[in-house]
């Protein structure tokens, strides 16, 4: 084994084959992928290229059919169902491509949910933590709204708040800005960058070249292979871009 | 996870689906309600019968002809060994435990007097009868020893007879004709109600047995003798004593069986209780079946709900719920629902038995134990029928569950 002491994520020849009787889909075709602590990676690629499949494996929701995945040096395939659940709860904040909020449940209850399954016993005032997380994503005034009473972008932000609420060391976001207008997208990215500045590792999936510019590193997938993996020389700062956004927004509001 | 959080999660999702939850609980509500009403009816019937048996008189002992253990065959023998007034006298004179002994010579007959005609039971008894039956006289007096000795034609009327022959007036001092023999009415008895078998105890005319024997029946034998002790604890000893005196009176040899039967009130009560117990068990069985059906209803809805909420389960698993968390959530949901249903069922059961009690006049008593048993049973139903669906939910794969449409 090579040096892997700081590698948060390391996949070795990770493969995912969906066997559906007649046809077999090779969603991941042997991916070697390493992410160090404190990185902010954008994963790009066409639809069906395997982005979500990779994210699910990285998020310990799914296991590779071949190859292996080390999370903080621990080989995930060897862990029990309960251990995987605890990792998902404590280490990882996952933003799903389709929000995956509980229907007919208030925003604050949705965000509170991961805290209810916390086993560390440290998260006591769950309601308050949930409200704070919602305030962070700019939904402090929408606590009691149910998903059906929120816009797509607001639902997306509730999903982000739910990923943040447990203070994870790794955030995996599958198209977190897919449903947001450009300004809100930049706001979310500003939030991610702020978290990243605090040392939290962030991996996000995006279709848009513009969004990927905010990451420190871009990885591109095609047909289950990594075809591009490059550092972004000088990535954009969302906080700075927001300032140039602001006058426009003020003008519109006036 | 803390149990308070579990219950919170469970109640949240129950409240989220009020209609479905209510329909799910309906089976349990009806089941528990039915069980409680059934038990209340059964207990009401039993206490009713108990009351009726007590109304026969306290510490009552009944001596009747014929052996109890040789059944129908001794019916023939009974004709040779009838009870007589002498037996009754002997019991009264020789017994130390008995505080009252009275022959009971009943005949049915036409009564003429007051407003007209009435058919009633005419019962020839002794002065002890009032004490044995614990029967108050509300107007006039009961007949006494001198009435007995002189075979006076005096009668004491039961309430039903008094009401029918002399509505709205006091019959005391008036005269009636029993089989064309005139009797003076000297008293009216308090109301006693019906017997366990539904006979109206107040449809009776009491007269000295001496008079009844000589004037009305003309027969010397006595169909049965009633006796009573002063205190309940003497009953058993009194029964033994009666047997001894009776055997002597009938001149039975050592090897001969009793040619009479001595029964006490609890023997009578047991027979009656036995029938109501069978009835109660039957009702309970029916009610339990509805509780079972209610349980299956819960299981059915929980299974549907697991399928319907697959995505929810997927979300919970994805954000870090363990399989056991999901298992307990669904289990707690089904237990909370069945206990809630049980509680509503108890209330409905209470209401139902109250209304039933009002309608039938039975005292439909509900014991606290019934409530605990009902609640415990509903919880058990919840666990039993919730376990399978809950297990099914807990073993789902997070990704499969999330993808479920
Ligand atoms: N459960 C599954 N069963 C069978 N095939 C699957 C399954 N999930 C994904 N696939 C296939 O794997 C491939 C990769 O899918 P994936 O969801 O990772 O794509 P993606 O890059 O996230 O696409 P998008 O940008 O549209 O979200 C696709 O060809 C898809 O059809
Ligand atoms: Mg995808």
C-alpha cells in the first residue's frame, strides 16, 4: 500500500456493474481516485457517465462490485451494515441529486432527522441545531414549511442544510446547484467554500463548467472512466463574485 | 436512539397520516371495545344472577326428595320417600345450626278478589319462611304461630298479586278466594323481582302450610323444605346435621343412600354461574376473534405502509439510521397505534357497556383489570403484527430504497 495517511478517499480499481439479467451495465469501469483532506473536487461528466454511482460508493451507500474503497484508510467493504450507517451519520454529509426530503415534514424536522440518529450523544438540542443549519442556507424564515410548500431551489437548500447539520468532515453533493438560479448557485458555492476553508473536504457533482471553476480540482468521467483530473490553477471565489452580484440584486429589488 | 426520540418519530408519522392511522386502529378499537362490552355483559349477567340468588334469602338450604347421585332412577324411589311435615318439625326441633325451617307447599291456582281474577302460586309455608327468605312485609303483618296452630285462613300477598288484584289500594283487611276458600289478607310483601330463570317471585300468595294442606292441596307430603342458618359459616355443618337428622327421620340403614338432597345457595349459584360463564367465554371468544382480525388489519396496513414508505426508509437509512432504528420505528408505530386504538376501544367499551347497562338494567361492571388486560393485549397485538413489516423495512438496501418509485 502506498502512503495513505491523509487520503480521505481512495478508490482502487473501483468497478460497479449493474447486472440486470439480459444486460450488464458497467457504470464504473475501474476508477482510481484519491482525495486528500481539505480538497474541493468537482466531478463532471455527461449524463450516465457514472457520477452518481461513484458518489453513492464514496458516500458508503453502495459498495463497488470489484476493486476497493478506503475511507480515512478504512476499507469500506469490510464494514458491517451498522458501521456503514454510523459513518453515513457522523462523517458524511450527503446532498442527493433528487433532494430526498421526507414529504409532509417541515423543513426543520427534515434537517433535524440525521441528528435523531446520532449515537455520539453530543447533539442534544437537535431542533436548535437544525434551525441554525437552515439559517446558514438562508432559510431561517422557512422552518415550518413542508417540501411541497418550497420552491425547487429552497428544497435543494434544505437538503444541503440536512447534510451540514451533523458537522461532517466530508460533504458529498450530487448536483447541489442543479435546481438553483445562478445567484443562489453562487451562494451555495460560497457556503461550500467557507466550509472548505474550515478544512472540510467537499466533493460535488456538476454539469456546468461555470460551477466547476469554483472547485480546486476537476475530475471528469466518461463511461465509467476518469478521463480528466486536473487542479484548477486559480479557482474562483464565490464570496467575491457575490459582491459583484449584489448591486444587480439591489437594483432589481428597488 | 433514545426512546423519547423514537416515540416522537413514531407519533409524527402516525399524525402525518391521520386517516390511514385511524383506519388501521379501527380493528383494534372495535376489538377492544367488543371485548370490554362482552366482559361487562358477562360480569353484569353474573352479578345479576348472584343478586337474584341472594334474593332467595341468605344462607338458604334447600332439602328436596330423591337422591342427587342416582339421578332419574331415584325419581321412582322418591315417591316412596317423600318429605313430610314431620321431617320439617324434626329438623326444627333437633337442629342446633338451623335458625329457621319451613316446608314449602306450592300450588298454582285461581285467585278471586278485589278487582277480579288472577292466577298465582299459592305457597304454604311456616312463620320461619319470612326469615329464611329475608322477605320484608311492607304492609300489615306476616302470619304467626297462632295462625299456624289454628289453621287460620290468612294470606300474605306478593307485590305482583297485590298490584293486580288491588291496584292503588292497600289489600290488607280485604278478602280473597283461593279455590273458593275465603282468605283474609293480613299483609303485603316487599318486591323481590325475578329469579335467575325469570320467574316472578312476587307473583305469590303465602299462607300457613297447615291451612294450605288441609284446605287447598289436601296432600300430606311436602315438595321441598327450606331452611337457613344464622351465619354463613354454619352452612356446611348445618348440611351435615340435616343429613343425619333426615336419615334418622327416614329410618335409613347404614348401607342405604340418602333419599333426599340437601343443597345450599352456593350450589344453586354455581349451576347458574356455570351457564353464564360459558356464555361469557363464548362472547369473549367472538370478541377476541375481532381483536385478532384487528391485529391482522394492523399488519396489513403496516406492510402496505412499508412498501409505500420505501423512499422514506431509504432516506432514513441514507442519513445514518441503522436497521435497528428503522425496525424500532415501525414497531413503535404499530405499538403506539394499537395502544392508542386500545385506549379508544376502552372508552368506547365503557360507553357501550354503560348504554347497555342502562338499557337492560344490568349492572355492567368494568373492573380495572379489564383495562390493563385490554391495553396489554393491544400492545401485544402491536408487537406481534408489527414485527414482520418492521423487519421487512429494516433490511432494505438504502440505495434500492431510495430509487424505489
Ligand atoms: N440501479 C441501477 N440499475 C441499473 N443500471 C443503473 C443503475 N443505476 C445507474 N445505472 C446505470 O449506470 C450508469 C451510470 O449512472 P449514474 O446514475 O451514475 O449516471 P450520472 O452520471 O449520475 O448521470 P446524471 O448526470 O444523469 O445524473 C447509467 O448508464 C445508468 O443507466
Ligand atoms: Mg446522477
